[in-house]
C-alpha cells in the first residue's frame, strides 16, 4: 500500500519567540547546520504534500525568505496579528480555499520532530477515517501544554489548555504536541467557528477537536514513541538541549554506519556531513556544511572543517578548514589553516602554523613549518622550507605563483608573485625572489655576509658579550701556542 499523501502541510511560524531574548528571529536560530524552521520544513516536505505552507508573522520578511530558501515551492501566508493557532490556520484556509484531503498542521519550532513520526500520524489518520488525529505525548512534566481529555469510552473528547484547565485536568500527563492530521474540508469549516472565550482571548486550534466531536465526527490520537521529538524550543536553554539531541542522533546514525566517534559529547556535526566507515573523529571536532570524511581518515582532535572533503586515510590535527579538499593519505597540522580553494593532493604534508588559500599542493609535496601559501600551484614532491612566504598581494591585486616539481625552497624564502620556479630549482635560505627561476637553478637573492672582527670588544666594552668574546679569543690564542699537547690528549668534543 502506498503512503497516504497530505494535500497540505501547514507549518505555524508566526510567533515572536520573546523568551529567546535574541535579535535573531526564533525560527532562524541554527542547529546542526540548519535553521529551526529548516528542520521543520524538511520533515514536512518528506511527507510529499501537494502544498507546503508556512504561516509567518513576526519578522515575516526574514522568516519567509528562510522558508523559501529551504523549500523553494513553499507557500508563505502572512498572519497579520497573532490571534492564536486557530486564527493562524484560518488565515491559511481563507487564503488557499478549502482543500479536500488530509491537512497536517505542525510547528516551526519543533526541530527534533522526525518525518517518520508525522508519516505515522498521517497513516493512522487515513486508516481510521477520523476527522482529526492528534499527535500526543506522555511527559513527566506536562505544565504549559494542552491536556488530552478523553470521554468515558477512552476516545479523544477535547484538548484543554493549561490556563483553562481544572486541577484534575492539570494532573493529566498526556499532552497535545501541536501536530495534527485533519480532514481538510472539515477543518476549514471548524476553524471559522472557534471562539475566543478563553483565558488568553485567542482562537485556539485545539478547540477544533471539541467542535468536530460536537458535529458527530470521530477524533483520534497517536502517541509519539519518543517524547523528546516533540519538545518545542522556546528559549536558549531548550535550543541547546535540542541541538545536543539532534547532534547525538546524527552521530549515532554515522556510528551505526561504521564511523568511529571517540567522544560524541565533544563532536558536532551538521545534517549534510557524511562520514565513511572507519573514518575516526577525535574529540573537540566540528564538521560543518557539506563536509565529507573518507574511509580510514582521522580528523581531530580539535578540528573545525566547513565544506571540506577529506580523502581516504588522510589525517588532520588541530586544523581549521573551509571549502578545501584534502586527498588520500595527506596529512595536515597541527595548527594549520586551509582557506577556500585549497587542494592538498594525495600524500602531501602540511605542517605546523601553515596557512593556505586558493592553492594546490602537489602529490607528496611538503609545506612543513610556518608558511603562507596564497594563489599558488606547488608541484609534486616539492619541499617548501620553513617560513617560506608566498607574497601574492601587491596592495592592489593578487598574483599567482607556480612552483615546479621537486623544487626546494630554503628557509625564509619570500616568493614575490607573479613568479614561476622551474622544476627541480632551489632557492637559498633568506632569499627574496622577484624573478623567475629556471629549472634546476638556485636563486640566491640576499645580501652577502660581512664579518667585522673585534667589533664587540671595541663597541660594547664591559658587556657579557665582550667578556665572552675575550675568553674565546684568549683560548684560541692558547690553543694556537700548544698544538702538540692538544693532539696528544685527543679530541674530547661531542658528536650529535
Ligand atoms: C500550543 C497548543 C497546546 C500544545 C502546545 C504544544 C493551542 C491553543 N495550544 O500551545 O495545546 O500543548 O502548543 O507546544 O494551540 N503560532 C502562530 N500564530 C499564532 C500563534 C501561534 O503561527 O497566532 C505558532 C507559533 O509560532 C508556534 C506555534 O504556533 O510555532 C505554537 O504557538 P504557541 O503560542 O507556542 O502555543 P502554545 O501556547 O505553546
Ligand atoms: Ca509553545
């Protein structure tokens, strides 16, 4: 049997979210790489509704734009004033007309709700032929929620809001989650008859249950298997709880698929991250955006990777990376920074305190220590000496550097772009290279060394340096006087 498909899913997202105490609209707060609203829309969209509708009010432009970003086919309906959940749904039925078929209502601030839970609600609703089916949950602390009131036969009779409930009703621990499946035509009629004679003076969607029962229709419930899923987010504490729960769920899925997560408590991943079997994620690692970790790769401790692909058996340690590729067997870090457009080809090594941007490091090449590589192509098996700087920016424009295969740059080389270093060429330590170097040549571009003998004793008399120089001069003179004795006693120097 094919799954029943709702004609519409209505996501309520007009509320203000004052308890967040944030200038970011509540629905737009991110968790695991997606806004709260984005999670709700993704779950709604998985039901394959003919129409996906979002009701916006507070911060409508930002919330509406985010809805369109997450679900391009979404219908955005504006609720001018927040007259209650019933009013929100009435705004939709009045704007879109009566839609015969199953209509699902859910919230934009319930990011843990799984699509399969909504699908089970829709299935139960379609099978039973109810006018309304309510997703309910059993919670240890039902305060703040609407309570599920049953009649003598145990059938759903009505939902009573906390503010309107009697003490006996408040002791009921089965609550309304706020997710419903309705008969669309009956819903459109019933929301028109919802009154505002309640403690909050609002049009309660929950009143539709009693209205439909009064009309002689059947109402049912589906109990959520996992009450954590229907936990709404109203403040920053609940946002953090939801984020941890969602993160834990994503990590569990990847562990079941074969990834090793050494410390789930300190590992954070976004919904679009993928981890291959035997990828190992070490503590304190954040994987964001579209980041893919290959089989056998080891990431962390202490990595922040965004939109980065890591090939099989590569290793990254204390690395920050954005929009970069690290190929098979390459090693990066500790303390490396890969900026957008960086490609580290197979078997290459990036070491300590190295920053790269818009550059390709060839197969087996090494940039081991303290370097900046910007706008460059480095050939295979090249060795970039400690503190080599690719000077790519002249203050106005960026320029490119090409370094050939098997090139060896001496420590503290500055490569002033645009520049080409031919295959197999060398640069001398401390060189500032401004002209192309032909293949196989060595570029020496530094001042020649000049020693002024005796300068310190003359110009810095009385210092420790002058005294040390004097001692060295005297012992050299003494050694020159007794060459025979030195030879007889042998050389007592050390060898490293
Ligand atoms: C609602 C339910 C309650 C249920 C609880 C579950 C009603 C009357 N009560 O209470 O039974 O236990 O949810 O969380 O429905 N919204 C709009 N427009 C409005 C009012 C609300 O779009 O005019 C949206 C909000 O943005 C939010 C959702 O509807 O996403 C729920 O609104 P909220 O005010 O939080 O309802 P509760 O009082 O918590
Ligand atoms: Ca709420």
